[in-house]
């Protein structure tokens, strides 16, 4: 019998739900009109877009006119950052964090090259940034603050509400508003998002992280925000994101978010118990491991573990041979041998950062799968350590 494969890389991407595929299907065939066309074909597609926009807006406690469809989470992040600084019309400060996804981090580095002054907030050992440090980083010319909601490598939750409150106070005494963006790609569909509660002006989501299709995302932009497009073309998405909308995928994204939000509590409970089972099992069975952030200050679906003295990549490959899919650091960092920028920012020692592996759960994972991982993992780690010169030096 063929071995069943186990997918524990749900923070990289997720399987599209069958209900979502079903919802999308007519828009590849029967309802193929261009939503910008005025005839009945177009109007039907346009109605589907409106419906999806309203649905997504309602889940974020936003107005439909504040939702802009994009090609992915990365594009949402880029439009947020470059859109705000471009509209400002003058150079200024940009504040972000050392633990952002590359979609933000590399955009900030580009802004730095263009002459914007950038500041990156530190993270503590749990992978959480400080509101006080943010307040100190604010300057007269600060244009935008971008802080992710949950980190994609370790799951640490950032104090978005507090930052939102503090910025609101700071903005009261300023002529030039500091805009607040949050990359919520890792929390959409997992935590109830409310733009008012969070106090954000801009917020990014991506469908494929919550069982929707790849290649579609959304950006929330608060009404009245001074933002300019970064690409030019038609009037689509109020001119902020020109190009014919991907109707089928947008419909799929709305359905995926609806299903995820409906099942948030149930899924969270299930996933949390799986994560804790794996975490406790690893601690019990394997010596010399470090848990990189978890518990109260993190989302429930990510478990990042350092297996000291071995290479995370080697462990990933061995697990893959056993039919278990995990990742080292972030999917985007794989292929580079640099230690994760997130773990470095958290002060994780190099020997531990090299051996870091991320297990990320989805609602389809089962207890049996976790038991299977706990069966094979200790032996793989032991074998790899036996081959590790560092381990042998330490333990002889
Ligand atoms: C996956 C991810 C992105 C990028 O989203 P894409 O849709 O893959 O471009 C951005 N930020 C975070 C935190 C992510 O996890």
C-alpha cells in the first residue's frame, strides 16, 4: 500500500477546498464576461465581483468600496507601501520590523535605495515587536508604519491594536498623517479581523493561505487614504489596481474566507491541540531542541523548532522521504543558506537557527498524522546528529 503523505506546510500554502472549486467553476465557462463590459455577460461577472467584494468587506468590518482585488499578498503589500509613499509626493520615513515577510522587507530595502529613511523595529525572544520602540522611531516626516499581524515563520502575534491606538493619538497632533499598514496574510481566516479594532488604514490578505486559490489577494484601504497606483492602465479597482479582475479566483477567495471565518473557533481548537501534541511529543522524545515562540503570543497553527546541531534542510529532506512535508524558515528563504532573518532578529543562536524547522498545521491534519511524525522524527534527528561534526564534538 502506498504511504499516505502528511502535509505540515500550511503556512506556505493550503489545499483549495472543494466547496471553493465548486463556487469558482462557472466563472471559467458559463459566466466568462469581462466585468467591465456593459452587456449582460459583463454585468453577470460584475455582480459576482460586487458580491465577493461585499463579502470580504463584511469579514473585515470594512466598506465594499475599501476592498481592492490584487494578484497576491505580495502585490497587496507593494501597493500599500509604494502607493502611500508615492502619493505623499515627498521623501519621508518608513517604519517596519526586522521580522516582516520579504514582500515588505525587500520593498522597504528598495525604498531605502530610493532615498526614504527606513527603520526596522527589533523583535524580542518571542518574536514580538515593542510599541515603545515604535513610538521612539516616529519622526516628523514619517509616512507609513507597516507591521505584520502574525509572523509566517514563528507565528508570533504583533500588538497591532496597541500600535493602531498609539498612532491614532500621534496623528491627532500632526498635519501629515502616518498611515498604518498590516500584512495580515497569516491571520486572515484564522483570527477574526476587524479594521476598526485593529486601527489599520491598510491591510493585506492572500487567498491561498486560507484554502483559496493561489494568485489572488486583496488590499483594504481606508476611505480617504491618500494612495497612488503603482501600475497604470484602466479604471479597474478604482484605478488603484488596473487590469481585468480575475473573477473566478476572486469569487473563490470570498468563498474560502467565508468558510474559514465560519469555522474559525472549531479549527483553532483542533489545530491548537495538534500543535501542542507535536510540541510536547518533540520535547519528550528529542533532546537539545528549542521551541521558537509559541503559546499566548502566537497563532495556533505554527510550531517552529530548532533541532540543535543539525541542518534544517537535511531534516526537511529526510522527512520528505518519509512522506512528511515541512519547511525551514520560510518557503521564500529556502534555497538560500543564510539563517532566517526572523530567528536572527529574535536572537536565536546560529547553531539553533540552522536547525530550525517549521511545522504548520491546517484544519485537515489529524492526530494520527502527528503520531506518525512523532514516530519517525526522533530517529531521523538521531541519525543526522550522528553525522554532525558539531554534535559529536559537543557530546564526546
Ligand atoms: C505568503 C505571505 C505573503 C505573500 O503572499 P503571496 O500571495 O504568496 O504573494 C506575504 N506575507 C506573509 C506574511 C505571507 O505569509
